[in-house]
């Protein structure tokens, strides 16, 4: 099974309304939202009138940005029809919508976006540079990317990852494509990375189906504890969770590969 088929199978199985509720309580998702908020604060709200969230899944981060940029038109895009349907059903915010369109195809998209986000997307893509260049062509100002870096655990193959990035790899590429680096985090040491990621790898079969069920009271308490450890006792400049904000400086003239 190739990476595209693995991605499709995994997200057709797990993207549903239960996933949305689970992620709102998840320690890892809440911690990432904290990092995302710190990053969004680097952008002037008046500069953003349109946002495209690529690979939005069930739309939790899409709606978070819609709440932050209240005057912006925000659209979440994903190939998973199951994820998009769950997002449409659950999230009811007037400035956000969801679609399965591919905005890199001219016949499906006729607009540019002030901010394009790709949260935990590029590690799933074989030709990540080609995709990023295509996104840059419909980007006016900012691109926001997150991805795991460093050592790739075996369990990641089961969720469709084809790579983990090297430190500075994404920044170097974005700068070569006419962007400047505004802000980055390499976060998570030691409680998220390596401890939690190694535990996830060891007990992956136990964790795999959890987002499909209601989180128990005991699990909620454990997630609250882990969230405190992630947010207040893990470093933001050391770890294997990358979050990077990039600002477009010049028009791209290179051919899309």
C-alpha cells in the first residue's frame, strides 16, 4: 500500500465527530493550540482577510483561526470527505467553511490567500517541495507549517508519514523560495519528545482507536496532567515538533516541479 492509500484509509476510519471532541480534550492537541496561538500573535490581524487551511482534517485548527481572525474568510480543505462532513456538521462559525477542493489546481480555485496553513501535512507528501511551491503560487503573504522532525518512529508509517524533516530543512527551502522566516518553534523536550512519542510507538495499537470513543474521566485527568507537562515543563527551542511562520518577500519565478 502506498502512502496516498495509507493516508486515505487511516483518515476515512478516524475522521469523525468523536475525533473532534477527543482532540479538544487531548493534551497534545491543546498544547499544539498553545504553540499556534503564540505563532498567530506574530501576524497583524489587519493583514489577513483570507485563510486556506490545507489538510484540515475535522477542522479544529481551522475554526481556531476563524475565531482569532474574526474578519477573515477561512476555508478548511481536505481530501477526506469523512473529515469534511464531520467538520461541516460540528463547527458552526459564520466566517469558516470546508471543502474537498484542491486549491493548487486552477480549474478548482480562482483566488489567492493571505495566509495558507499546512499543519502536519508535508510529512505525508512524497513531493512536499512541489506541493509547497504550488501553494506559494496562491499565497499572498504568510505560510504557516508544522511537522515532526528528527527520528521517525515505526508507528508513523501506519498514519501515512513518509518522512520526518531535518532541523532547518523547511526554513532553508522556504527561504530559497522567496520567503523570510518570521518565527519558529522546535518544541517538546522532554515530555512530548521523546517520552510521549516513544510511548505512542510502543503502545500504538492501544492508542489507535481512541479518538473514535468518548474520553473517559480517568483519561481526561491524565490528559490534563500531560498538558501541564507539555506546556509548562517542555522546552520550546528543543524538541521534534516544528512550527514555522514564513512571510513572502518576492514573487516566485521558479517552475513548479
